[in-house]
């Protein structure tokens, strides 16, 4: 089978989305001819990819199957108007490529949350012999509506209609969160849906023994969707409890968070800028709790953050304010603490409970290893996707 993967984020970019598509490419390429249509790395900024350490996969770096679209507009512009122009430019270039070359492929696999790319790939005259697979990693436009500073109320009904039409235009749908299934089924019936979570490769799996120094860690984006205020509160509380709290962050509010830490002269709370995935995993494994915080909004109940899976796959207990599918996953498998809309007091209490009970922490860590082996290994899950595509 010849497959075209279309994605905005791809290796060597950091973040769970780029890592997911990198692994899809690597594992599907073992049995199929796979090409990738993407952009040059720019998330969270393009300059960081001038460092060789991010280009650490020689096989992909030298691959001729990776086609990178050259963009004139800047995705990371602070101007929302210019960012929209970027999305329109990207959509047009994807539309042109698919229109011209779709007949060369057996399957076109397009991933959100950049909804402009699936629209460009699917909303045009199609070649009936080509399967169109939509991967849903975020419920758009709902997620945008609840992110501050982005008011789309005027266009929301039209965007919801286009969302429904996109699901209808897809031959099959892949979701990275089981919580999406019911939502999509209410929009389109009789559509084949596969749950394929983010996962780890066997090469990435490693565990550390419990150390003497107890540490909480937060890794990843500090942007619109993350609860910046709650992270501030947690930093203050953990500093007061004399608990080491390490943040490896990037995104819109990362510099504000670093300024907050510096201004308060915290001794137990530290901040580091973005690192490679491998570097982050080393830090996670050496921690006792992986923290995952999102804003208290109904739309985020359907999110399974990559940092939750990073914690589980590293054998590190999770503490989160998420409910929904993530809450069921964490609490049902006893790999940490999850409560929808948990207050700062409740999150700190959960952290202290784990800190003060070594036997509990060991149980949570052992449960994480079992859950990893049953649900979050690419070597196992890729077989499900191949069967689904065929």
C-alpha cells in the first residue's frame, strides 16, 4: 500500500503530535511505501532546530520520503491575522498537491488539530480509489472556542457544520482518545473508528528506581489551554512544602511563568526551557510525580495529554485535574490521582499523600508498567492500524 501522511507537525519538532506522526511514519514504512507532506520545523520556534541535537534520527533526516512545504508566512507570528494567512497558505499548498497527485496513493492519512489541512485535502474532487483517513487529535472548533483571546462565536455554527461534513467526507476515522468516539458517532453514524493512543517504542521504555529526593515534574506547553494560574498556585504551595518542582516548558506563557519563579526567588521550584524528547524522558524517569494541568473546561475532558502517557510509560504516578477518559484511565488503572476540576488544595494533598506513602508510590509505579505493556506500545498498536487501513 502507498500512503501519504499529511501533517503540520513532524520530526524533529518537539511535542506529542510530531512524535506520534514520526512513529506512524517509521512503523508503517516497514510494510508500506509511505511519504510525508509537512512543513519545516517551527514549533515552538524555528531557531531552536538549528541545533543538531534535535535532528537525532539519521534515517528520517536523510529520507527522501519527507516533503517539506516552503512557507512564506510565519506560523508563530503574534498577529492572529498573519497566523490565519499562514493557515490559508498551507491549506492552498496542500490542496494543490492532493489535487495533482492523489491518484498516486492508495491512502491519504490526514491529521488534525489543524483543521485547515483536512479541509484542503478532503473538500475537493476526489479519486474514488483513494481511501481518506482522518485522524482526530483534538475536537475542533470546540477547543478553539474555549481558548481565551480567540472569539469565533460569529462563525461557530458554520465551523461546526464544516466539522460534520469533514467527518462525513472521511472513509475512516482514527482517534487518539476513546472519549472522542461518542462525540463523533453523534455527528456521523456507521463510520469506522479506531482508537489509537499515543504510545512509546520499546527503545524508549526505561525505568528508574525510587530516589531519596522527592520531585514533581511538569513538562510541555504552557499556553492558552493550560491553567497558567493553577500552575502558579501549585508552584507557590510546593515551595512552601519544600517539595522540588521542576518545570520544562515552552509556549505563550512560559516566559511569564519563569519570571514569576525568578521574582519570588523560589528555591525548590526550577524552570528550564524546551529540551529534546529524550532529554525530557530522562528527567521524567528521575521524578516521582508527573503533573498534568489543563483549564477547567468541558472541552478538555476529552483530551488525553501526551504528558500523561509519558508519565505512565516512565513508571511515574500521574496527578491531574482532568476527568473524562483521562480520569477513568488514571483512576481505573490506579496509576495516580485524577479529579475533574481538582482545586490546588486537592492536587497538593494528592502529591503529599504519595510523598508520605512509599508503598503507595511503588504500587502506582508497578501499575503504570502493566498499563504501558497492555495499551501504550507502538510495536503492538501499529498492527491495529494496519488492519484498520486495509
